[in-house]
C-alpha cells in the first residue's frame, strides 16, 4: 500500500465520525461553532529543514536537508488565551551535523518539548518552551519558538498549520507542518 493510500485511510479514520455526526446534527450553527475547551490532542505531520548539514559523513559542501517529521501533542488550556503543552516529535531520516569540527550522525531524532502558548490574535498562537533532543549518538538541549494558526473544521476538530524554530546547542532547525487537533473536555468560561 502506498503513501497516498495510507494518508486516505488516516483521513477517513479521523474525519468520518465527525461527518457522520454532522448528518444527524440538526443545529448546524452549533456544529461549526468554535468552543474553547480545556484539553486538546493532536497529530502532527511536517518537515524539518536542517541548514549546514550533510547527507553523508564525508566532508562535502554543507546544504539544507529536508527530513520528514511526525508527532503528537497534548495541550491544557488554563484560560481561553493561555495554554501549556507536551510535544513529542520524531524525525524520519538520517543526516550529519558538525560538532566541534567533526561530523556527528543524527538518525531518527526524538524531540520532547514542554511548551507555553498565548493566543496573540484570534486563532493565532505563539508558543515557546524548552526541550530535549534524544538520539543514539548524542543528545542536545533545545529551545522551541513558533507560531500556529488554528482553523475549525467542525465539531471541535481543527486543522492548524505551524512554523517553529528549534535552537539546539550546536545547530538549529526550522519545522513546517500541520496539526490535526481534537479539543475535548469542559468548555472554558
């Protein structure tokens, strides 16, 4: 089965229950109304752009490498504009970086981050937080800063594009991707 078929199955699995519920929902305004809820959980898919990296350990000209990224996150909303969250990301690739003049391999890097977010404009959130990058060869501390824009699909399901900058001890990266988010729990007042 190809990537397109896997993606189609994921979309049907995630969105079909909401579409079926929409058929039974007689009050369509409530179905498409944004309600601030206490909790959210999302799946993330995107790319990491790593400047000054190498595809092999050989001393060749450095370049920008794009690596696939998947992840999950959980957010707790303290108030309609404030939240904290935990993020797990997995880079799906291999590359090399320079650390103290020697190449260091990076393979299937896992990133754990604790974030704090604030909604600066309606639906636009800025977030920042410390984290830890775990990899079999060498681990690094990171600081993540980014923006996320939240678009309501229907019935507490959201589509959220994100762009974030990860500062790591010896290199940095840029993350571009999208969240498929479900909000649940009590409504915020």
